[in-house]
């Protein structure tokens, strides 16, 4: 069973004294999984860990039974699409996809076949011989996706893959995710917008400040989040007066004036309050 999962066993990653992720324990099944959280929450760190781009400070990771410390084996089962662009200068879209396949020691004939198949999947055949440097943001997103899927991996890791896509390309890309998930593949997608993943995900992992705060199906995660207290910072000139008035409300459990006396911190019973 573990050979069908992506597992994190008490994984932490620090950048010097800065926390990336801490004590992560996960067993991710096949299907579409969204990593959700604000910037700096640990989404990209988790993706880089499972992709073998960085190593954990402690703990153990397995991707379909493969350790990321075995890059040759990992590259056979995993495709990665980074959030930020990093293209070699002067390459066309076709050359970009083809070059990554050649680095996998695939024959020239098979590289050509797979390159065109991947380009067709993401609707980029018409622009295949144009320079990547002349592509729009949405086209660059799609060519990165073609590179990630060209070798037919079982695990597809996509960091903010919908950024820059127009509505039609966005809908087409989401349909691709669904098709891959239905085939039993792992599709790992990051997003900072919880409602966006409603249309995409089989399961969600919610991250905050390097910790996993909730995981599971989207409905369960929503319920779990609703049951948690919410903290809200309010900036104002008369925080003492506002705190006194708000504290009369049943759903306010704490109202604390900031040290600079220019605002206050409120804590509610739950996120619906």
C-alpha cells in the first residue's frame, strides 16, 4: 500500500534558523491533492522536498516507495512544474520539452513522439516552434506543464499552475487534472485560495507557518477550520473604546490592545463569528 502513497514521516526543514516546515506527517493517496495556505506557509517547501530539490533537516520522505535521495529513480515517477520561470535562452517550446526528455536517456525517436504528445495535451502545438522568450505568461505555464508530463509520470507536482492562465485555458487545465486523477495518478497542486480548490481537489492539505493545520476532503477541512477560533487585528485610533464595545458581544472571547496603542487583537469563538 505504501508504494501507492506519498509519505512524510515527522519531516522538518529549516533554512538556517528560519522554519520551512515542521514535524509534517502525511500519507497522500492517489488523486488530486491541493496544498493550500498563504505565501510563506510551507507549500513550496513541501513540493521541493517531495521532488528531491531540497533535503529534510530531519525525517523521511517516500514517493511511491522511492526516496527523493535516489534522484534517478525519483525522476522516473515524478514530474515537476515550478512556480517561477527558468528557461534556457534561445529555445523553442518544442526544444525545451525535447531537451528534458533527452536528459532522461530516452531515444531520439521516442523523445520526438513524447514531445509532440505532451504539446498536444496542453494545446501548444501551434506555438511549438516559437521562442519561449516570446511566449505570454499563460503559454509559459502550459509549456512548463508539457515538460512535467512528457515522460508520463505517476506523480505530477505543480506549484501554482493556474497563475496567468485565461479562463478557457484554466478550465482546460483543470479538466486535465481531473483526467489524471481519475487514472490513479498523484496530482499535487499548490494554491493560496481555498475556494479555488473546490473545483479541483479530491483532498486538501491546509498549511500555516510551516505546520499542517488540517487535511482531508475539502468539506471536512472546511468544517475543521470553522470550529477553530479566529484572530483578527483591527487598526484604529481608540482601541480601548472599541475593545470595550466589542467585548460585550457573545462571540468575542478576547480583545487585547496592541503595544503601540494603534489597534487591537480580537479572538472569536470560531471562524463564523
